C-alpha cells in the first residue's frame, strides 16, 4: 500500500507519467527507422490508432460498463473507452498514481475518496467546461445536481450524475381485494399508509399477511434532506433537528403494528403475495420473482409527510468526475455530455438499468418500455413527486447507524432511543478524530 502526503500526489503523478512518456519515446525510435513504404497496416487499424483513449475508473463489471458507455463510443467516433476497475477507495487511486496511471474519468460516490480528490486539487472544475458548451444543467434533475454539489464544502459541482433510483409504493391488488380495501390511486401520507397497512395485517384463509413493508427504511427521513452531523461544526444533530424525532415517532408507530412480522414464511413476502404494500426502488419488479403476480401488482407514489406534500426523498447518484490531470479533458467532457444526452438517457430509461437523470417528459414516458413486466404499470408514479435536495454532507454522516432493527425490538420510546443514539454517535466521532491526530 502506498501512502502519500496530498501535496506530493501531483508530483508523483507527473513523475509516473514522464517515465511512461520516456519509455514510449524510446520504443518509437526503432519504429521511425522503418521505411515509410514498409507500413502495411490496414485503414481500420489506422483509424483505431487515431482515436483518443479515455480511461474510466469504474466499479462495475465490463458488461455493465458496456451497457452504459458502449453506445457513446460508437456515437462519438473519435474516442475509445477503456474501463479501469475501481471500487472507489483512495488507496486504489494512490496505487494508480504511483504506477503512472491517471484515469480521465473517475466514478465515485465515496465521500472520503471525493474529499481526498478535492483536497489534493485533482478534480477538474467541470462547470468551466459546461459554461463553454451547449449543455444546460437545468435539463438535469436539480436534486441530483444538488447531491453532486454536496460533496464539496464550497458547493462546486464535482461531476455529472450517472443515474438514480426513484422510490415508490408497490401494491398487490389481490391482497387489497382479500381485505376489502380500495387501491391507492395517488399520494397519501405516511400516517395514512401505516393505518391502511394495519387494516391489512392479519389472517385470511389460514394465511397471515402483512400490510406494509418499508424496505427502504430511511426513505421517510430522506424526504427531510437533513444531516445527522453538522458539516461545519461536527455537532451531532439527532436531538436538535426536529425531523429525526418525527421520523422515529413514525417508525415507532409502524413497528408497533400488531402482527407486522407474523407472516410465517421465509423470503420476500411481497413477491410471494403475502404483503399488501412495499416501499422500494423503481426497479423492484426487475429484481423480484413476481412474474406470476405481475397482473395484480401496480405502483403508487411513495407516501409523504403532511408538512412536505408532494416531496420525494432526496436523490443520490454517483458523480462522474473528470481528473484535473487528464491529458484529454475535452474528450472526457464530450463522453460525459453524451452520457447525459437525451438519446443515451432514453436507452438507459427504456431498459431501466437506472433512472434517468434528465427532466424530460418523453424520457419519463419511455421508462421500462423494454421491460415487459412494467407494461401497463403506473410509471407516472416514479416522477409524480418533486425530490428534496440535500445541500451539504458531513464527513461523519456515514458513521451514523440509525439502528432501526434494534429500535424495532427495543422497548425504548423514540425520544429515549434517540438520546442514546446521539451519545453513541458523539463518542464515535471523538474516537475517529483521535485516530486522525
């Protein structure tokens, strides 16, 4: 493992690159001695050699990379895209730099890695490139732009968003019919959803059912877009910010639904038809074995708070960052610009490999068009609500474990549990700071 002082990283990078250039020059000397007439390379090989190679540090496999970037390489024509395996850690980047490898684009949602990149002045100011192009940031979902800005203390945009997962409420009409309930047709509050779930939690025909599964347990909290730790002062805000008490009060009422966990079978209760409603990502039906129940399942907007009508949880994404020391900044930006183009986003949206980053009605309407199980479903529910916007992140936010499973089994009320959690987080932060000294 290589450990560098951040101030020396750029020097190491340049040293590695220079060594590679010197090696290349040495190798080319022999080639120049060849007679011009002896060059028998084919035109296709020449065209390939004229392409600019753009390396992308990416944390998925080659097939996934091809599904996202393959069409871009073909569309631009003058670039060859090459994936560099990268699991978003700073140590990996240090090792790349030491070997002389400088990716043109880095795919990273790791707060600590992105903070290191910013502190080492390795992030190209992409807004400078945007200002000189015809790319309009207003075409991109503002919640995603806000999230990409939240990594930088100054609020600068560190990269363009790669994709998103929308959150919705799936429901099974058969279970609703079994309990004699009307289907949810539009937005309802979390309290209404819990009360409806309570009415469909119980036994029918010898089988127990549960009314509501909140698989994305922090979704109600994310609608408030609040930080558990102050980004400027490191103060823990679990007791100070009212949204946390509201959230734990809500979850307390949810966990206290009698028989909530008494279904009595293993596996995904919603996929098996034993749950009436489920809060999940918009791709849920692709990930679940619901083929035999597809006709009875539909989609409604995720429940909301009375104080926040029409508000979806804030959106998260992986910023695609251009490295400041890329030798092909313009070409790298062209790749990202094409990535968020309507044409490419239509491809992504139709296959639902991700949610679209654009605010475009036609792209919305094409969501899931190539995925048979979504045929006839209420796709509009994905986009009916306006996502909240997270403005800042604290380096300590990710050490906050909300311990919801422990809370569900605890006899503590919300206020008591939250007070204990606040104390635990304060101790954790002190311990982490001590390690840094």
